[in-house]
């Protein structure tokens, strides 16, 4: 019930979305760390538990001695305080014992930190790019790349439907990796600071514009693991989830083959002529996932932040200028460049949709081949 209420509150605003999404995540894990599904996360859990019990033992000894002294040596029992100034032996003991305890905890902690940063000898390298508000994945050795965006229906977000099981933690294109393989992530950002965080993988790294951070994981069992951006990155920060699917080697290779096949099909589709109805249908879907967060579903924009497209000079002006700003963005504004994020067909569909939706009705139709030539 608490989690459900927290999730409904995410739509109240950007700040509330950030704070309450963190509360929702922590509620899933109760009072302790999660064991996770990687060597790093399991090692962190084991070390946490070891140090926790060491602290408990120290607390029992210290407070036990204190309470025994209070009870058995109180004035009402006629106890007389001892008279002494210093004890070299006691001072040596209370210096050496804490030192030994700290060193014994520091050694495994240092090993864990070194292991966290060791991305060498990886089996797979994936570049992760944060965008407002989605993730881009490039499989460096496979030639596979895609954008992953929130898949939760808007009707659920605006309380027009009941919340789904994975509300705000579901995407259209999850990242897929094989089990028992070392996966290296090269993490960066295209705009502001984001953070890639999947709790069960045991690590989090910031995605910073102009920098590349590295992290790695090796998942030891098949399954689906969910996370989210953990850095306040703008008004839709609470709507930027991460989904990792761990598959066996055979299923992973099949997924790679399917992705390459889809990429080839998209490339072939760019060479044929599309009808207005086809482009409008595809454009409406792509606009909803790529553009509506800023320009709104009805093209009305957000006054003072994001310009309206409905009746705008861009969406009703020269086609070439409209296509250029969608592909390459606009310097000094929040308008991102989509040439590296979307295919020729998707770009053509979005521009066609924007020029003919919401009463714009320019009648202009942009073919994928025109986008291909503009590249």
C-alpha cells in the first residue's frame, strides 16, 4: 500500500518524482542490503554483514561493561571509586585492539574497491549514454545500438488506469546480456548528469557529459533486473528506468541476430517510398516516446521552457529547416540532436507527423530517403 501511494505521488512534480522514486526503491529492500546477483553485490553484502556483527559485538562489550559498572558499582551499594592515574598496559591494549579491528576490516574493503574498478578482461563492452530522459546503448563489438525509453502508459501515470506491476520501471528496449560473462559499461551523457543504477547489480556510476566512467558486472543467473536514473536530471527524472535482461548464451546470440536483422530491415525501409498514412502512424508513436516529454502530447509545449509545435514557424515553415533542427538540435537550448538516436525512417515519420498534426496540416511528406541524403 505504501509503495502504491508513493508511486502515484511521482507525478506531482520533478522534485517529488526524484524523492519519492528513491523511497519506493528503498521500500522494496526492507531494513537491509539486497544480496544482488553479481560477485560485487554479493561481496558487498557479505562484507556489510561481517562488519555489522563486528560492530554489534563491540557494542555488546562496551555497553555491557558500562551497564555492569553502573549497576554493581553504584554509590547506594557502598562502592568506593578506585584511585589511579594511568595504566600503560591499558593504554597499549585500547590502542592495539582497535587498530587490529580496523586493519582486519580495511583489507577486505580495499580488495572489494579494487575489484569494483577492475574492468580488464571483459567479454562484452557496452557504451551507455544518458539523454533527457532515456538511455542509449551501443554494443561496441556487435554493431548493435538502440534507445531505451519508459514503456509505462501515460494513462497509468495520470491515474486514468490502475498502476501496472512494474510501474515506472519498464522500458520498450531492455539491455540484454549473457549470464556468467564480464560486461564492461562505458558510461557518459549527452546533456546533463545522470546516474546508471541497478540495485541488484551492486554498483552505480554517474553519466557525465564529456567524460567516460567505467563499471562492470557479471550476472550469475538468468532474470530481469530493474533500476533507474539516480541523479536528479530534470523534470522527467522519475521516468528514466533501466531494465537489464540476463539470458543464456544461446538466447543472447539469438537476440543479437534479431537486433542486426531489425537494423538491416530499417536500412532497407529507408530506400522505399512511404505513404502519408504510414508515416503519420509511425510518427505518432515515435513522437510520444522521443518528443512528447518536452513538447507535450498535443504539441503545446511548456511555456517558458519548451516551445509549442502546434502552429509554430518551425513545424509550418521550410521542410529543410525543420528536418535540420530535429536531426542536429539547436545550440544553446534544450533541443537535442536526434540524428544519432533515431533511424532515417523514424526521423522522416516524426517530421511528417509534426507538420501535419494538431491542425498544422501542411500536407508535407518527408521520405526516409530525404533524411538519408541529409545525413
